[in-house]
C-alpha cells in the first residue's frame, strides 16, 4: 500500500512539473518579440515593401510577400533573365537612377502581377523585343531619360492593358527602325507623353507623334546568293517551252550546251539534257511554231542547229551553219520581224562576216551578210518606234546601227555610235520615253548613251577595266545594271530616276563573267552570272523592309 502511494506521489509531481514547464514556456513565448522578415543589408524592408540602395545584385533574400521593390544606385549594370522570378507577387518595381545598360530578354519573367514598372535615368541604349514578355498586368511603363536610340518592332505587343507610357529624354533616331512606332502611336489607346527625335537632321526636334509616314523610305532590295551551279559557263539563255521554264548554258569546258529545267517544287535548277558542243560559245534556244530549236555556236568544228524531238525526248542535229560564212562566232541574237523568225551571228574573226539567218518552212537559211572583217563582239536587237534595228559592236571600230528596210527585207546601215571607238558588249533599255544604250569596254570606261532623236549623247561613264559583259534589267519596277570585269568583282548599279543616272548599289563576288541573265522563275526573281573562271552563280533579288 505504501509503495502504491509513493508511486502516486511521484506521478503527481511529474504532472505538476510538466504543467509548470508548459506555463513557463507560454510566459516566455508571450514575452518574445515577433520575428523580423529577412532583409539584405543594403535594403530597408517591411512585410510587403523593400527599398534597396547600392545593391551589388538583385536581392534574393527578401520577404516572399513583397509587392513593392525599389532599386536605386545599384552597383551592377545588367539585369539578367529571371532576375525577379523569386518575387512573384510584385506589383510595383522601380529601377530608377542606376547604371543599367542591358536588360535580358526574360528579365521580368514570372511577374504576372506587376502593374507599375519604372526604368528611368539609366544608360540603356537598346532593348530586345522580348524584354517585357509576360507582363500581362502592366499598366504603367516608364523608360524616360535613358539612351535609347531605337525600339524593336512590337516590343509593346505583350502589354495588353498598358495605359501609360513615358519615353521622354531618349535619343531616338527617327529612321526606318522607328517607323513602326509612328504607326503604333496612331492606333494605340495608350497615353504616351510627347517624344522628340534626336536624329537624323531633317527630323531633329520633331515630335515623333507628328511624323508623316510617307517621309519614311524604308523599302530596299538586295541580291543574295541562291544557287551555285558547279561549273564555268560563257552564256545563259532562259526560255519557255511547253509551259516549263528552262535554261541553256554554253559550257566549253564540259564540251556541251547544257539544258537545265526549273523545278517549281524544289525551286531549283535541275539537269535536263546536254547537246555535244566541244567549243561552244553560245547556245541560243528558239521556239518556232511550237517547235524547240537550239542554235549552237562554236569556235571550232563548225556551228549547228539542233531540234528537240518530243517523241524520242532528245535533241537531234537539224542542220549545219556554213563554216565559210561564220568562222569565229561570239554572240547570237534571235528576233521576229513582221511575223518572220531570224537569228544573227556576230563573227569575231578577220575573215568572217556577221550574218543573218531566216526561218523558212523546215530550216534556217542564210539571208544577209551584215558586217565583214571587223571582229564583231555582240549584237542587240531593238524594236522601237516601229523601226526594227540591229546594233553590232566591234573590238576594232565603233558600233554600227542597222535599220530594217521593209521594202528590201534587209538591214541597211544607218550610222555609227561615234562616242566609243570600240565596245565588247552592247545592250539597250528604255526609261520613260527615252531610249538608252549600254556599251561595255575592255580598256576604258563603259558608257551609257541616250538617244536624242538624231544621235546619241553620253549620259554617264562607268569605270570598267576588263569588262566583257554588261546587262541592264528590270525587276518589279526597279532598273539595274550588272557590269562585270576580268580584274575585279561584278558591280550592280541601280537607276536613279531623279538624276537619270546609274548609282552604285551592290558588289557581287563574280569574277570574269561572260554574260548576265535575268530570269523570273515563279515568285523568285533570279540573276544568273556565268563565269569563265569559276562557278556559275545564281542570285535572287529580294525586297527588304528596313522598318521590320
């Protein structure tokens, strides 16, 4: 019995001590002050705000409930991706008076509740179009007093409910890169403080909101390498046959006239067929009465005419061209006069003669000897004012102009282009009501001449030492001139309508071209440059919007 009472007494004491300890713990707990939220040494914090000065980085150990953060005079210059992702409840972020120069693409990711963002008085000169991605609740944004010279297109697109924007105090260059901003300011419901241009001079101190869109000339063009044909060539002639697009290339190195076909699916030129031609200098396709012929001019071994046989799907030789008449062909020109088909061959030998051939029933027959013993280099057919003309250039004398006589059904010599003593290539173009000649020269400047009604007058001289190829061409209303050289890269010029002259536009890495050929292929506008020394390059003409 005594033992039982002893055990009871011990249990009662233990219970009493436990009760006392619990009460003491309650007293101690009641006297302890509330726990202070975490705060970096450079910041002053409350439960939901933080004000930081001289921070070396975006503070990490801030209260998770912070909805307002101010960073002033920070000792770092870059706001990196996800810099504030640990503060998902932020509604107010002020980053004024720092030395920030760069803001990462996703610097504000995770801040879906942010409503106010101020990044003023920094040294930010450029922003990414993704800088403000994810800020779907942002209503007020200030980028005032930075060094912004431009803004990427659609930088404000993610800001669906933006109501106030401040861009004052920046150095905006009001060129094509800000054209989109002018358009956006016209249509946006966002209130935007007046912004002024710092440059260019014609827009300096003009209000961006007042700039007329028509003052921005932001469309330019470019020639970009599109396809490389891994072989030299000396001529290129595109043609349509049975609704398909082809290209005939003279390849003396491969002893062939190569025919390529345009693949509209792959959008490339593909091998199609070859005509044997050991010394081809020109391969001229002609479609006469729905029949395809190719005139193959060769330096040695004679020249021939081939016919495409659709039944056997191959080229077969149709006829020879008199080797006593055409000894050293250099160029071919095909044309139609009063319903009849002709082709002319420029002969560059001392003993040969530039000759004209006419189609009759089942073949081409010699029609006229035009120009003998003058080392002719090129031919250009011009059909203007109802008066067909043929211009023959020569390396030994001034170009000669022939005019078609409908009574004699022959070309009659009309005169010479006396402004140049010789020419390697002759081409023509029309601009407005005026007709022009382009004459390339191997030694001396190439010339641009304008027809004045009774004679040609010089409009422009282009440096072109070593030039054997020159070609004007028109792409979508823009006129260009390709000028090749054996000693330097090819120059592309563009016609300036106001000055009525060509201005240098672009340099292409093509050396020793022997021809230039413009070929529209569906929606691709192509310029081919057959080279005697290297690969045949195909360039594509593209339109570039500088405001994009």
